[in-house]
C-alpha cells in the first residue's frame, strides 16, 4: 500500500501542483477544487520550508485569488430565476 506524503519544499509543491493540474477543458468546479487544494498545500509548505516562507505565502494568495475568480465565473454563468 503506497503512502502519500505532502510536499515539504516549495519546489516539491510546484511539482505536485503541475502533476495534479486538470486538463484545460476540465469543468470549472474541478478548477476551483484544484486552486483550493493548492492554496492549502502551499500554506502547509510555508510552515515547513522556512527558507521559502514568503514565496509560498505568495502562492497561497495567488491560488486563493484564482479559486475566487473561477467561483465568481461559475456564479455568473448560473441561470437567473427572476
């Protein structure tokens, strides 16, 4: 049984995010989940890879912004019931 370990360096986190990236034609909810997961991962990395703490925190903010943008797009595309 394989065990999954969380990345402990910023480089490993970037590699993990690249490997998990959804295809460009994935639905928007998959993209929201991807960005939210990345934000959690980068936050955890910021706590352990202290040499890259501030850069990892930049990526936390970036991924949270992207998740918010995609969520807003989902809301804008929902049909209105007036």
